[in-house]
C-alpha cells in the first residue's frame, strides 16, 4: 500500500466502534484482495458484527466502498501534507515526496496503489467510486502545482500533470516491474522539473 494510502483517517476514528471495525475490515480486505472479490458476508465475518449492524451503518456495499475510498483519500492527503509541511522549502518538499515514494515502493507490504487498483474495478468514469479516485488525484496534482508555483516554475500546471503521470507510473511499475528503477525515474523527473525552473526562473 502507498505510504499516502494508509488506513482510516483520524476523524473517522471517532465513529461508532462497530462502524469503524467494518471500515477497517474493508480497508484490509479491499486493498489486499480487491473490492469485487470481497462480499458482504466476508466483511461481516471479518469485522465481527451482525448483518443488521452492517446494513444499519452502511446500507449497502456500494456505500461502504465510497466510505472506504473517501477515508483512504483523507488519510493519504493528510500524510502528504505532513511530508510537505515538514520541509523548509517547496523544492525540499518535492524531493521529500520522491523519498516517500521510494520508501513505499521498497515496503514489503506494497501491493500497488489502492486507488489505481480500485479504478481498474470500476470502468465507468461516472461511477461514484471513480469520482472519488479522480478527486483524490486532482488533490495531489493541486498540491504539486502549488509547490511549483512557489518555486517560480513557468508552467506549473503542465509540469504537475507530467509529474502525476510519472508518479502513477512509478506506483504501477514499482508493483508489477522494477521498484528501484521506478523510484529513481520518479525522483529524476522531479529533479528535471527543478532544473528547468532554475534555467527559466
């Protein structure tokens, strides 16, 4: 799992214990086995609740899927913000993001981006799950754009789009191919963007 895709967001932890257990079970099962492959009965068994309790809190598996993705996104963006705000400059923040991706790709538990994996299971871009996934990546792109604006990049939005392509590519290639090469490629892409800013700034 991506370092920026870890478990349940902190605000969610204040929800009723049974609802939290269901959401945590969904996080474990969906990210590890796939969303479509896990049925309601399995979720109920994993979270040690009754069927009535499950439907009381979520009403349907579709609602749980949306809450699972929303919680994962909230936590991921909070983790990303912590990485960014811990740095002394926007340049350092971009390089710190590359370091975080490196750590993710070299984590033995990494099984690919849960958002990319989920998108593959919901082909319709209008599906609510796909909307959450798109919004999540737009939020990451927005943060990268802001960092590039702060360092004076001449085309921050275009450069952010380029880095997002490499970011998602690194997560995919790091999962199915070569994590070392994927991490290096992502960091080098950031370094090239910074070099461009130095030349044009």
